[in-house]
C-alpha cells in the first residue's frame, strides 16, 4: 500500500530553492488562512517525518501538515522565544523554542528559502535568530598517506605443501576404492594430528 504522504516526498527537497507552491500545498494553505490573512514567507520541509509548510502570515505562523490528515498548527509570533538555523546534510533545520516550552523542528528546508524565512520571522517576532554550523564530525586525514603497497606473497611452507599432497593422495585412493570410508577417515586423522 502506498504511503498517503508519498506524493509530497522529494529526494532533493532541500535543493529546490524557492519553487512556487504546488496546487495541493496552495489549497491547504488557503484553507488554513483566516479572512484578511496574507502569507508573507513560506518554506517547505519535513516535521515529524511528514511533509509540512511553515507559512509566516501578517498575523501569525502556521505549520500546515501535508499528510492525509493535514493538521494545521497556528503559532502566535510573540510566543517565539528562540529561532535557530542549523546546517545539515539534507538542507537546513529550523528550530523554534516557544514560550510554552515546546520545541518545533522543520528539517530538509532549502537553505536559501530558510534564510529568507528566518529573517522575516525574526523581524516579525522581534526574536533574534542564531546560526549553528553542522554538528557532524569531519574525519581528519593524516598529513601524508603512505603509498599503496601490494600485499607480500605468502611464504613457502614445505610441511604444509607435503601435508596437502598426502591428503590429495589419500582422497585419490579413496575415490579409486583402494581405501574404505573408515580407513580414509582414520588416515586423515592420523595425518592431521602429526
């Protein structure tokens, strides 16, 4: 069964830039807006694993879910206590800390769109924003990498070669019917236990 949210998933979501909203996104946003309310900045990303739009309007911030339930969460601009922008592998993460103690994350946001949205949100809410560089650990390489060396050829082992030849001779005698199964097993044990 297909995921009801699959039509909103884009593998390159963060690289899309400021593309216009799709018809389904526009429709969901229009339903969420009150009379006289106008969207100022809108970004798309993922919140709780589901596609979402965050739209800053002339009155408030709306978190509009794009899944089959399509819930909308209104957030008063004056309830925003902290705005943080984090760079990441899949785009930008926007984190909001609200006066209620709630922390909201929108991940996989196009970096250019995120910066414009955060600037408008910061100005509208009167809350300064912070940028946090990537938290991933980048491995450090040694100053000089030694040149590649082919593995050394295995050393000759005459005793092992002799044992292998004897096992092959016993197997040939067994196949030819010169040794019974019991004699063959006993000879192998005797040879291997030397």
